C-alpha cells in the first residue's frame, strides 16, 4: 500500500492464500523474520474480511480452537484420536448436559498452532462439521447449562445441539 499523496510505500502488504492452512503456516514461519540485512522484523497477521465489520488483527489464540459435532458416545480420547493426525492437540473437551452429565454431541479441540486447526477444518471428515470456534470472551449465553470435563466452554445456546444431526464419519483410508 502507498500513501496517496507521496506514493511512498507504507510498508504494508496483503497476500491472499488459496487455503487458510497456507495463510496460517506463512504467519507462523514468517512473523518476526527480517527480509533483508538492514530491515526490521516483519509482522505477519491474519487479516479479517472487510465484511466482518472489525478492523483488528486476529490473534493466534483465536485461530487454534475448533468446534466439532461428534457422536454422543465419543470420549475425549476418541476425539483426540480422530484429530491428532492434523497436529499437536493442547486439549479437547466434550460439552455435556450439566444435570445429566450426558454428551450433547458437541466438542472443542484446541491445537498448538493455527495451521493445525486450519488443516483439521479443511481435511477432517465432513460429518464433524468442523468450524473455527468463537473466542471464549465472546460468550453470549446467560444460563450456563454446559460443562466440560476438561475446561468450561460456555459458548453455545441450547438450540445448537439440535440444529445438526450427526452422521457417522466415513473412514477415508478404506475407500
């Protein structure tokens, strides 16, 4: 980008990648690097779309946690087993009914790196309906009727569980 009056570079560039995982990997590998001998280290961030209404940089922490639909019979170990192929998992949690302790068929997986979370979203079985999770500080629930055996994750409304019917994942390796 350049200043309209001087046509001098402001030192800002935008690069669009085909996949989110590629953009995350570029951020992880390039942030803090110098492009030449006498240049300052560069700052690499994931930009938000103009339609998002927010003009702030997205923090790494917001890019590492995904939300998934799972069979109600899944344990945290089952979830880890399905997602560890995409990277190092910091933790996973299953959302449970506070009164009964039964799984709601919903869970979170937090990876160590944004590129790992992006790879999981891009490549996991579609039946998991994986999406990037809302940041914890954007909680809108007033009545906390969910809990997790690992960490509290009160970010969903009751109707979220009934919005999706879980379909058994297809084992891509055997097809």
